[in-house]
């Protein structure tokens, strides 16, 4: 399984290199709003390789996705902890309500 994973990563690396070689043309970024009209905010109009823009976009998308996933996992763990505390509290309450001398049926007895 480890060699398969290594093979898969190697293949992905070569595909990325081939992609970068095929998309070497330079592009100039232009924004939707005319930012260059503002004196305090100046963007140099230097050409950037297309593959670099695509890779950075993919990287930012992955970062945003990971950030959202981490937030969701945190909320789920918090809910899980709250539910576990509620279960423990309810189990203690059930134990305090039970009559200890009453003979219980076998299916209600807790195995220890």
C-alpha cells in the first residue's frame, strides 16, 4: 500500500510539472474594480506565469476548505462533549432514583 501511495504522489508531481511547463505564458492580473485609480493602493503590472496563478488559486481554495472543516469539527466535538456530559448526568440521576432492594428482572440488570 505504501508503494502505491508513493506512486500516486509521484504521478501527481509529474502531472503538476507537465501542467506548469504547458502553461508558462505570462498573464497580467486585472481586477473587476479599477484599483489603480487609488493613489494609496498601487499594484505593479508585472506579468505572472499562468501556472503560478492557477496553483495559488488551488492552494487558497484548499486553505479555505480546511479552515471550514476545522471549524465544523470543533463544533461537532463541542456538541459531543456536551452530549456526553448530559448522558453522564442522566445516568447518575437514574442511579439515584432506583430502589436498591427491589428485585429487578434480568434484562434490566446491569452487567458488571
